[in-house]
């Protein structure tokens, strides 16, 4: 779960507007230990119109989709929904 949370943070910092559920995958190696697959299809809103004020992410962070509105409160809400790890 920590690695997924870190990937989500990366996609937020990167303004990854295409980071939807289908762009995350889980690998099951021979030993049977599930792990997050390497990130792929990483795109950033920064490469496009940087003057736009309505930049939206594919998945919400703590209920908020608009990139510029997400704050610590949203991250804590998101972490609480992930097994209550708001101290991350």
C-alpha cells in the first residue's frame, strides 16, 4: 500500500492527468508476493496549457479532482481511507 501511495504522490507532483485505475497494475511473481507494477503511461499536464485553472486528475485525492485545489486535508482524507495511515 505504501508504494501505491508514493506512486499517487508522484503523479500528483507530476500533474499526472492520466493516472487512472487502468494505469496501475499488480504483479504476482513466482514467489507469490504481490507488488505494484512499474508506473507506465505517465503524462503530465505541465506539457500542455499551463494557464488553465481547471486541471483535473483522473482519480480524486480525498474527494478532490482539481489539481490546484488539493491540500493537506485531502491527502489526510485519502490516507485515512487507505487503512487509516494518515501519518504517511
